[in-house]
C-alpha cells in the first residue's frame, strides 16, 4: 500500500462486503495523501454504509465510481456522491471520467445497486424465473429477449455468460441484503442449484469452460451447445420457435399480444421491469432520462425502460396492468395517454415527476449528429448519404447505406458535397462522420461480385477509378477535411481516413486494409497511401525497402488495428499529428473544432512522388511469400493475391531511378484489383464473406 502514497486517485475494487471494504479504507487513511481522492467500484453497497465511521475530512473526498465490465468497452460510469462530498472532487471525477476515460457519467442517488444494477438485476432475475416458470428453453428465452425490446444479440443467458456467471450471485445477494423488505427484487430473488453446480465445476461463462452456452471441440469438432434446463446437461443448440417469435419483427406489443406461452413469459418479466423502473426511477436517479441512459450504456440496450414503454404505449402498459389487478405506479398514471418523451421544434424533452417536461441539455463539448438531424433538414441528401450543417460553416457528410458501405452512389453525393463547398463561400470545411456501429465496412461487395459475375469490366473499372478520383479530390480539395470515425473503418472506410487532412478518431476505432481477405487488394488509394506514409515516417530506416516491407506486412495480412492508438502508433493510418477522443459523444465536437482550426491559411498538400525498387523489391516479397507458404501460413491463393499486392507496392516495372506519381500507383492498384477480381478463387472469397460474414481461406 505504500506505493499509493503519491497518487491522486485510488479506486477500491475488492469483494462486495462492506466490512472488508471499510477495513481497507482504514489502512488507506494512513497511506494516502490528505488531498487524494478515494472511490469505490462497488456495484451495490450505498455510499452511506461505506463511509460509516470514516473521518469526515476523508469522507468529503470519497465517492463511488462504479465502472461497468469490461471497463474498456462499457461506457457507463455511475457516480455516487452526497451533499457532503467536496464540490471540487465531484467536478474532477466527472471531468476525468468523461473526457479522459470516455465514460457516460450518470449521477445516481445513494441507493442499493444504484441505477443499472438495480433495474438490470431485477430484469435478469425476472427473466430467468419466467424462463423456468413457462418452461422455455434457453434458446427461446434469448430469442424472446431480442431486438423488439431493444436488447442486444446476447439476449438474457448469453449476457450472463459474457458478464461471468460467478459475478451474478454476488451482486444479486448483495442487492437482496440491502433493498427494503417488500421490494420486488426480494420477491423475485431465487437461488439456483444448477447455477451453483456450474460455477463450482468451472462453468463460469465465456471466461471459463463454458456457461449456459459452450463450444464443444471434442473429437476435433466444433459444436455449439446449450444447457438443457430440464436435464442440466449440454445438448446441441436448436432453432427456437413460437408464435411470439414469429411476430417479433412487428415489435414489442405484437410479442406481448401473440397469445402463446412465450408471450406470457415475455410480459411476465418485462411488465415487472416496467413497474420496477416506474416505482423507483426518482428514488435511484435524478430523472427518467438518467435511468434510460444508464440502462442503455450499462446493458447495451437500444431503449431504456421509459423509452421502451413509449414504443409499446404507456397507456397500453398501464391498461394491461390494471386488467390484471396489478398496481399502476404513479409515474405511469401521471403520463396518462401521453409519452415519457416528446419532441417540440426539434428539441427532445423528458417527463418530470410532476408531469411537466424538461429539455435534454447536452454537456459542454458534446455534439450529437442525431440532435442536429432532429432539428434541421439536410443540405444535400440521397439514398446513400446525407450532408448536415454543423454550424460555423462546417458540413458533416453521413453515410446512410447498409453498414455504411461504399459504392458509386456514395461517391456521387460526396463529389457534389466537395463541389458545393468549393463554390459556396458559406462553407469552410467538411467533417466525415456518422453515429452508426460501423464508420464504414468499405466497398459494397455485393455490387462488385455481381458485376464480376456478369463480366461488366468497364463498369468495374469505372467504379474503381471513380472512387480513386473522389478520394483524390478529398485529399487535394481547397478546404480542410476531417474524418471522425468510431467502430469499424476497414477497406474503403480506411482509405477515406488516409485521404483526409486530419483524423479525429474515437479511441475504439478498428481500422485497416482488409481486402486480401476477400481476394483483392486496396483499390481506392490504400496501397499508395501506405507507401507514402511509411516512406515519410522518420522512425523508419531510410531507403524504399523498409517502408515497402511494412506496407506489405499490413496489407498482405489484412491487419486491423485494435484501437485508434495502434492505428496511429504502429500502422500510420492515423497520423502522428491527429487526435484521439475517448468519449464517443465528444468525437463530432472535437472534429468540428479541428476543422475550424485548420481553415485560416489552409493549403492542400503537395502531391507525393515515389522511387520504388521494382523487380528487386519484388524478389524479396516473393521469398517471404514462399517462406509463409512452406510453413503453412499462406494458401495458394494467398500467394496469388500477395504477388499482386507486391506488384503495386514495388511499382511493377519501375526501378529506383524512376520517379512515380500518386496517379501512377493508382493505375497499378486499378490494374491488379481487376486482375484479382477475374480470379475464381477471389470471387469465392467474396461470396463466402457475403454469405457467412467470415473469411474463406482457399
């Protein structure tokens, strides 16, 4: 503990027992600086219990910062303080957690389980009970807890596997011990002999030997299995069926009204979730908006409980509760025939406890495209993309295709946007951003495969050249272009980043040139940009070969950065001068500020030239490929695609005495991209990826 003597912030993350935690705090009191902040990561124990008996001066600098697991990926941080907490401590924790750690900071009341675990534990327990009481299989239960309720693809039992089966009982028991007598959670709480047995045998979920689900690899196979709740043993996963599932695409109310035992199970646990949220929202949080935000960011839901009741219809929910002779909570009575949220003049409002409405106000530095879209019309729009006014002369280009894939229609409106900014003095800069799960998955494979199958080679060539021309316009336009990615940005999505003046990336950006996985190579300037960036890298050895080898390594293996930091540090997709934003909700604001800062005195970059080794460099690449092939690390078709990549990166028939332009390399990309498209094994890779979303190693 002596090592903690000089730190600013100490986070306690030990077993969920108040007495043990309090014992640690007494030890820390003799070690920590007087001005140090100490917080607990407890998931259920109230602050008032943790600070019982604590020195008042230390208690003023003590709070709860509850991170959701895994903390890298889960955005929610529940902050619990009291009126006695030092205001500077509260401000500093909120700032650091928001800006530096990228968290959605939700202020919670000092109650057991806070917001997300209080409601989430009830939801999971009630769903587990309903699964047993209505004789559902685990597959049926997970399918029932689906998109119609705004749940993630994990459903209920896969979510438990993901979190860890051994964690749930501790949280549930702690919550049971701390909530009041008569609380609905105490009524729903059940211990499970099967679950206890699984945990004891090491079946703790994905981190263990398996959980409710597992992959059975016996005999060299790979069979997905699930626990049979009747026998307690594993069996192969079966496709779930039922009337409620058959109508699930029609929405939540259709599921509730389906009339089978699955519908009864769904209403059983979802109605308890609705009631529990409505009964306790203003006891555990400062608003229903905070409740919904906590559940969305803590459990990956599309809608919080109040937003979901708006989808179903609050009056319908209240009416069904009344029909069953159940108590209707005051908040549900208060909303009446209305909704918990409403939109007026583009502004979104949420209902307060007295039935009035309050506007949602974003923190300073948060700019959401969804807010802008709600209160304005696009400057330009097509079926493939929309262009929005961010204010101060900055436009935002938003992809609207499936998975934000790229095709001729995207290039057409991007060209219109470039032309608009260059001719109209009202516009100064462009930000490329969207709020989708993927920034862009790259080129539309379906179109490329179809065109190749009918040998429409002029159209294919036109699509490649059109993309190259568009991205070169971005690179050499007379105004700043800032790409602001989050999530997946691969293939053409990565090439957009590399043709922008700057990148303002969310920390969780996964980017790379993955084209070899579908049997082709980067065709919209990716090869050219990799050579340019690694040739200019001051950390690389001089001469053409080190840059070429690194570019070949990244492109030839289809490497994808696991974070924006890796993309910047190791891959140079994001430049050293570019910036990374940790809070996803701050990415667009930061990108806009970056674009505005570049406007004054902006000049487009000079075109790069290259001296490449030609056949000499290609011999080295061929030797490396041959070695990979001998070791079983490269298939025959990997060799074919790798040689094509090598042709482009080495400049084909050039040598180091000849100077090549960016356009020269783009022509080589075009040539070898089409050559690979004519390979039957490349088309097989594309078709396999479209059908299975997995690469084919042929």
